């Protein structure tokens, strides 16, 4: 199967930025003959809000978006992530890391390492050192990266080269890391097109590096512009009415939200009423605006 996907975290209602990304993921997938899958990224349980998944799906449907079911939930797939992590470990591609965030921030960076990269502190610990440090805290597991950077192709950004460091695959508390789960899930579910917010562009080289290491195909990417407030800052709760429920309370229904998103994507004229199906007919990835959409909440 060839598929695109939309992968929300169930930490609350989708806001206009998430909804516009979902619309774009649907348009990219459907206009290229792909299915759209929905994947709930709920591995970070502390951020999960009860009822969020149901509301998110209701909101996507209210915009006229549909998907090929069933909805996938990452917390159901822990065995799969564990198997892949074990495979990488057996192949010598991981190491245990005992560093706290503070220790990483304070460590001198390795020569030639990109700023913010893991400084390599635990990369070459001896078995005795590891045994000793395991008494302090359970280790995270990091990838033993063998490249400093990797290049991906993005439909909006062209060739994009970004840093690859020894990123975390499994946190100290046993939770599989986002970068690992995304790569495993995309490959396992036939996702060959990744459309998401451009705040994640810098993660794509790490994920693509891991995909090729695991022998998975590297998906096509399209990192789409964010929605920002009048100050150019990414939308947040403080900006007022930015979810479908909040906008409905202000008299702006889902159809009106879809229309304004269509205008922002240059797929409709202001005031025109449109359906998702209309937008699909008009969609041309090459003509998409490359700059953020400035939204002033009512
Ligand atoms: N779950 C991530 C988010 O909500 C998206 C991850 C992805 O699309 O790869 O920001």
C-alpha cells in the first residue's frame, strides 16, 4: 500500500495549524492516489488528554476529511518498537546513555559536532563503567550514528541536509522515542509520503538515516508552513479561538474554517464556499505558499 498519514498527539484539541496540516496531508495523499492513515502518537502518556482522540477525529470529519481505517495507536505497538530496538542493539547500533539533560548541556561538545548534538559522553563506556552507572539510573538507549548529517528530498524545501547525532531511541523510563516510533510505523504501514509541519523538518534527516539503516524505504517529505499569530509566533492557547469548538462558539463554523484555510492555501477566493473535494480538484503542490499563514483569532 502507498499511503500518506496524519499523526496527531492526543494532548488536546487540534488547532488551526494542526487542522491545516491535516488538510494538506489529505490533499497530498489523495491527489497522488494514496490512502491517508491516521496515527495517534500517544507514547508520551503524560501529555495524553482523555477524550482528545475522539474530538480530533470528529473535527477532521467536520472538515470533510476522510481516512482509511482503522486508526493506529502507538501505545498498542510497543512490542514492535521493542523488537526493532533489540534488532539495532544486536547489530551494535545502539549504546546505553546515563546522561541527564543538564550533563549534556554542560558537556564540552565533541570536535566538529553540530551545536546541540549529543556530546558522545557515554558512547564508549566500558562494560564495567556501564554496570557501575546502571546503579544510579536506568539508561536511555541512543543510536550509534555513523554519519554527521543526511540529505532528504522535500517537496517544498528541495534537497535538505540536516544533522544526525546519537539521538535517543528509548528513554530511560522505557518509552520508545518519537524518532524511532515514527520511522518504524511509517515503514510498517506502507507510508511513503510524510506531510507535516515544518517545525519537524530538522528531524527528517535523522529519521531518514534510521530508515535506511533499518533497510526501510525513505518516504517523500513535504514539510508545510505553520500557522502563526500576528507576532509571527506559532499559534497557542493564548491566541484565543483557534480550535473548531472555540471558533464555533464565535459563530465561525467548520465550513467557514475550511474556506479560510482554502484562501490561505490560494485554493479559493475570500468568501467562496468550498468542500474538501473542490480543493482536491484544484490542488497543485508546486503552487502552495511557502510562508506561514498569519491568523488573527476572533
Ligand atoms: N505527533 C507529531 C505532532 O503532533 C507529528 C509527528 C509526525 O508527523 O511525524 O507534532
